[in-house]
C-alpha cells in the first residue's frame, strides 16, 4: 500500500491523505504538547518557514501514547500549537503510532529503519520520518534529534523536489 492511499483526517476532522502532498518532501512527526521535547515545535516551524516555498512541509501527528503527554482535544491542541509556537504546518487527528490500534500510516512508517538499522515501534514523541516527493520513506530520525540538526537539514535538502 502506498503512503498516499492511507486515509487520514486533519485535526479539524476533514478527510484527507498524504496524496494531498504528493510531489513534496514531507517531515512527518508524532507530536505532543506536554513532553520534554515539545520545544521541538519551534524548530519544526522554522523548517516549515525555511523550506515551504521549495516543496517541503512538516506534518504533525498528535499522539497520546507516551505517558499521556497529548491529552487535549483537537481544539486544545490547535490552540496550543498556534499560540505557543506559531505552528503553520498541517496537523492531523490524534493517532496511535504503536500497539494493537496503530494507525495504518504508522504500520507502514515503522517498517523503515533508523540510521542504526532499527525498525519497529516509535520510540517516543517527536520521532520523525522524512518522506520523498515520490512517497517513499527516505529516513527515520529518532526523537532526540533536533529538527534543525545539521544531519536532518542535509537530508531535507537532499530530498527537496527538483
């Protein structure tokens, strides 16, 4: 199954899929509002601003599976992201990224290995998946890697559409 074929919903409940972003480089990130890594929102937004006009977008996927660090409603999440971090990138509905109720998107994404060759469950909030303009997973970046880390920026730049 192509990543583009998997049904999703935006944070405000609208039906969508990654097909809406076909031809762009995507950085898909499971996010949380009450995590020690939450300040990564700022770096994610800077990446969005820096590369949006070059065929790139960050996509945020709220997840409450890690110590209940994303307990809010869709409206609370949207308000937090926009007022605290000025988030302009798209946010999707809250999803499970691991376990029996893992969303089909993450069933596909978690097949990808990280730089050490490890695939499987998402480790924590703010795990990142870089998706190429043709819809393949180019890289899996673990949570503690900052959005603007040189190695991540290099991966993004290498995968921007021509």
